[in-house]
C-alpha cells in the first residue's frame, strides 16, 4: 500500500495488534507504519489517513530532518555527511567523512579534541598571564566554558569541537581573563578585547 505526499510516494506498512487505538509513525526507511487493532478495516485506516494527511506530512518532513541530522557530522566549523565503509582510519573528502562505525568516529573526535584544546590553551598561555591551571573538557548544556579561579581549573565545552577554531579560541581567552577579573565588568571586557578584538562577533555566533 502507498500514499502520496506532494507527489512523493510513501510506503505504508499496516501492523495489526491487540491494541485499542490506531497509531502512526515513520520508521528509519521513512515508511509510514500504522499499528491498528486487529479488527480495523482497510477502509477505516484509509479514512484516518485522509483525515490526518496534513499532520502526517509534517511528521514525514520532521523524520526526514531527523534522519539527515543523524548522518550529519559537524567538526571544526565544517559539516560532513557520514559514510560508513570498511576503512581503517577516519577519512575526510569533499564534504564526506568515511568511517567504519560510530565508535571509530567518536574515538577520533575525543582524541583530536584533547590535542586541539590543549594546543590552543598552551598557545594562549604564552600571551596571557595567568596562574597555572588545569584543563577539563566535558559536555555542558548552558555554558561554553567555566573558570574556577579557586580550584585553578578551566572547563571547556566538548561541543566547541563542532565550531570554527576561532570560537574555541575566544572561549579560552574569555575564561583565562576571569583569573584576573572574576565578573563581567567593563574592565573584564576590556581585557578580553586586547587578546580577542572580535569578541562581540564570536559571542553572537555562539549565541546563534
């Protein structure tokens, strides 16, 4: 069975079960899967599809977007489409990243993230005077970085690896300046501007 959504032909899979209501969902292959009570007639199902066609189409588009997001890989300001192949190393080529599996990609990101973050921190330590501090990396929901001047640590958001390297540098500068100014006073932003003149642009990009 098939239905038409704006000239797109969609496969419909009907599953009869011991349930009381009819449920719609799209599977990973973008087939419309309908779970219905065992005694539901095909006519009833067709009528319900027609009645909810607009809602189903919106659901269909949402699932397309979700599928695209799953196959999308953002790294250092670029977006790649993931291609799974039998390869020994992660390979970037013309908008695609070739990997054996998700585990290989995650390991690549974790290893390179640690190297990149440490490299940028050490580079900025040469120009910004700060006390010795340790670097931590973790995923954070609401902050790009945290400076704990009491414990002498800076924590950077692991999600920054998805963005352009310049934005990582801005966050590092921002947090390093907090060792001198513990707030967001005018003096703090003046110090940030010395080491990162385009900080306003960087803030806007991260907020966007």
